[in-house]
C-alpha cells in the first residue's frame, strides 16, 4: 500500500466511528456525524496541503490555498 492509501481508507472509517459514537444516548446523531466529519476533514487537509502527493510550485500552492480559503469563507457565510 502507498502512503496515501492508508489515510484514504481511514476517512470513511472515521465518519462511521462518529456515527457509532452517536448511538450513545448522550450524543445526538448530528453531533457524532459532525465530529467524525471534522476529524476526517483534518486528515484530508493534511493529505492535500501538508503532504501533497506531487511537488508543487509556490504559485500552485498559493492557488490551492486561495481556493481552500474561498470554500471556508463560503461555508462560514452559509452558517
């Protein structure tokens, strides 16, 4: 398995783990799902930005960072 195969396989497992945590009576389903999704998102961000699969130029990294910032701002605007 490649370095990226293990974390990519872990993403759905993390989300399912969040759903399983929500089976506890003290945790709502949406809270468990959001918690698992946030942990999975941190893993995706690590794979895309901290350890990208390809060598990137500074201009390409700036473009990716700008697009990511745009998504975060759009998400915050919706919330």
